[in-house]
């Protein structure tokens, strides 16, 4: 006598598109067994995809057959049993060896004959073909959406999926936090990824378990090209139609900070003024140490921070320097490249007037950029044609396409900047004047060593200590402020203030 067991499965992949739900399958199999006078000893139920091997309930079913406890299966259709070649092969092998004597399906004919086994193998093959074809169609759909500027996956942090338009749109609250994270990380206001994580956590952006975001998630945010308009999917870059949150320039600045910050050995203590000041005598970096002194009659135990040359390049006679003295010299340095509020206001007014004169220049610049953008579009079209005609291989195509798309994004940002802000030099100049005005406040404030270090790196380079005196090379345009202030009536504000790389003599602090 044949002992039957019923197997019902609903795929996790198919969800509401499933033809028969579990309950419907059970009802149908009960009715089928009653019509055919078959006795079902047990119902096995599973909600898992059959496109890959490894289903626990199905494996227990195979186990029962191999042990001889049952010798018949009732299921809605062969595709409920298997949609992959391994599981389908197991069923056919059990039929061949006689351990599985009967297979019954309400929607499929089967007899244990050569013809029946042939038809069963075809049914399993069709089931596998359905899964494979479905996977290919899904991939085609995803890549079609990508090529047309749409994002095919879960919306990144700062965006949300719009079901009506099937696009991703900006989510104001989290978008603000993402932009703030990029801006502060690039400027040095955030010294580590922990600061970014804390910002999100304070604003209730957490993991599902309520814990702060993982550092890998923070790194993923800070390295995601999606935020400046290019979508990276499986290693390939596509141009997105979503609204960017940041500029490519800001994104690139953050990548430089990440590379510099996380490619060095961790330090036991964090000191404000290490990492950018060198010894003038031996060209080694200055490091810092904490030492304590004990004053039994007055202050008790007091800690002091000293900066000294690491002396890794040989003998060096340079003496140590107390942190208070080094900080004082840096404050003086920042004060020399600062502007008073009166001067800042006057220079901003002059900049606005010069900006009006530059409008004609901006129009010409816009035309040049537009022509360059058109050339890039033509190059992209030719590249695609070469790829379709198999003149170049896939790897070369993707590499060149990524390069051209990044260039295109940079051009688009420049064009947008000129259209919205006018002259390309005006906004950077205004920003410089405001920063120079802030410098005066930083130089006067107390207990702000971190801010002093950040601004010192911004305004100068080639910092050297020589006999406890600080020397540096002012960076343009701050080098202009380091010199004696000229007569205000003779100042002409032009784009030269924003050019980089001007050489200057060393200034002692």
C-alpha cells in the first residue's frame, strides 16, 4: 500500500503573485485525495523559494522517502517540489530506484513509466527555466531603470521612495543631516566618523534595534556617489535623475579626508597641534607628550602638554615647546590673516559691485562650458556605439564611461553654479571674506584649540618650528592678508584673489 504525504509550498519571492496560497493548496489537495481515494498521512508546509537547494522541510520529506517511511507524494504541481536541477534530480532518482512509487498532482499528469518520468523531467526543467528567465527579466528591468536615471533599490539615507512616481525623492530631515555630515567632515569640524554617527543618533536616526548606526553604515554614507548625482550599482556608474544633496567638489574633499584620516596608525592620545608641524632642523614631525608636576602647597597634581621633535631622522638639537606657547603663536598667526568686521563689510560691498561687471564674463564662460558639455555627450555616444559594435570590451567601456560621467557631472555643476550665482569667482571670494572675519573671532576665543588647528591648516602650509618659533607659508588668498594692509581706495577685487598656488616668502609667527 502506498503511503502519501502532502507537500505545500509558497515561495517567499512570489508573494501575492503566487497562483495558489498555502490554504488553497491544502483545500485542493484534500478534495483531490478524496476524489482519487488517496489517504494523506501528513501535510508538510513550507514558505521558502525553491530556486536554490537547502529547504529544510523539503529535505525532511526526502529523508522520510529514503528511510522507507513513505513512498508517495501529493502536491499541487511539480514546481511546488523543485525549481532547481538538484532537487528535481533527487525526486527523479527516488522514482528510478523505486523508493518513490507514486507522485500525484491535481494539475499535472504523472505515471511511473519511462514516458511519465520524461514528462516529469520536462516539468522540472520548465520550472527552472521560469526561475532563470524571471531572474533575467528582473535584472533587465533593473538595468533599464538605471540607464534611464532611476534607482532600482532601497532609497539611500536622506531619500525616500515615492510609490506614485516610482522614483526616490528627498527626505528633508535626514537629507539635512547628510549634508551637514559631509560639510563638517570636510571642514574638520567633525574629527571622526563617530561624530557623524552621534549626529544621526541625536536626531533619532538609528538601526532597527534602536542602537546607533554602525561605522560601516557611516562610511557607506560618506563614500556614496549617489549624493552628488551619480549612481554606483554593482561597480558600474550611471547618471541619476534624482536631486543631488551635495556637490562633487564637496564629495571629493570628504574622500581626501577619509583617505588621510584612516590610513594612519591610531594614536594613544589626541592632541590638537600634531600632524601638520615639522622640525625645521631635521624635517621630522613634532609630537606631543603629557607630563605631570606636583605642587604640594598650591595646586597639587597638574598636567602639562609638551611638543617635541620625534627625531626619527637622526640627531636633532631642537628644544621642546609648551602647548600654551605654541597655541599663542598659532593665535597670532590666525590674527594676521583675519579681517575686522568693518573691513569685511566694506570688501563684501566692493565684491558685489565688481560682480556686476563680471556678468558679461560669466556669459562667455557659460558658453565655453556648454560647448565642453556637448563634446562630452558626443564622446559618450561614440563610446556606446563602439561598445555595441564590439570594438571595445566591457571592462574598457565601463572604465571610460565612469570617467566621462564624472567629468560630465563636474561640468554640469559649474554650469549650474554660474547660472544661479553668476561669476564663478564671486561666491568663493565672498566665502573667503566671511571666513577671514570669523578668523578674528577664533583668535580671540578661549579653550578652542581644535578650531585653531583646523583654521591654521586652512590658511597655511609648511609649518616648521625652529628654536621654539613657528614659521609657515600662507596659502592663497590668505597670503594677501598676511602682508601689510594696502590703502582701501587702491584695492581692486578681481578673481586673482581666488587663484591657488601663488608663491610667497616664509613668515615667522
